[in-house]
C-alpha cells in the first residue's frame, strides 16, 4: 500500500510496466481532494476487486504517507520501486 497510496496523492509520470505491458502516460494527482477515509476506501476497492485479494488500505496508512511525502512532484516508476 505504501507505493499505491503515493500515486493518487502526487500523480505518476513516465513509463511504467504492468504485467509485462509498458504504458507511458501521466496520471494527475487527485488524492488531495479526498479525505484519508475516502482515499483508503478507493484504494481498498481496487486492491480487492478485479480478481485481487490484497489487504485493505487504512485511513491511518494514507495519513502517514500523506505526511511523509508532503507536496511531492509526480512519481516515476523507478522512484516507486525504491519505496519499501
């Protein structure tokens, strides 16, 4: 969740590979408009649908990441790979 939370908060730019397919688009940041509860709910939905069975994202996790990154520029795939 630490990587996933960063994407809607700050956006994503540049090439990214997902399941062997490369995409090179930009995603605008939109998480600032959502509360921690709302963003956690959206990310939990994504993590638990479309055949996914990942754990829920909590509002506390969102709050922690939001505080850690502040006003970060859009992330690149390479930067996200370095996030534990």
